[in-house]
């Protein structure tokens, strides 16, 4: 009978080894409370930082506004070019008038 008890003790001991190894392995599969707290803190920090990041809709609005500004700039450039051409014409007329007046003053 003692032999059976010794064999049973050995069998139970051998069966406990895989169970112990399994339980030891499980501790690596789950996060500790400290790790969870650290991750929660990091997640909250990232959430606060993301509050200031523009959304896709904001970016789309900016693109539309930039396109409008680009169009306004092109129109303004065309207007300025037209004004330059007009000023060149006025400049020529002013020069002719100045020359005429200077010539008239010299002669008279």
C-alpha cells in the first residue's frame, strides 16, 4: 500500500508541474495594474494632444479657402497688370506733354 501512495505522490507531483508551468506562463499574458495605469495615462495624454489636431473637415475647409485665395490672387494680378499697362500709357502722355511744355518755354 505504501508503494501505491509513493507512486500516487509522484504522479500527482508530475501532474502539478505542467499546471504550475501553465500558471507561470499566464502571468506574462496579462498586464499588471501598474502597466495598465501607465498605459491609461499615456492614452489620456495622447487624447489631449489630439484635441488640437484639425479634423478632416477642417482640412477640407482650408483647402477650399486656399483655392479661393488663389483665385483672388490671380484676379488681383491681372488687375495690377492692366493698371501697369494704363500707367505706361499715361507715362508716355506725361512725357510728351512735359517735352512740349519745355520746348515751348525754351522757344518763347
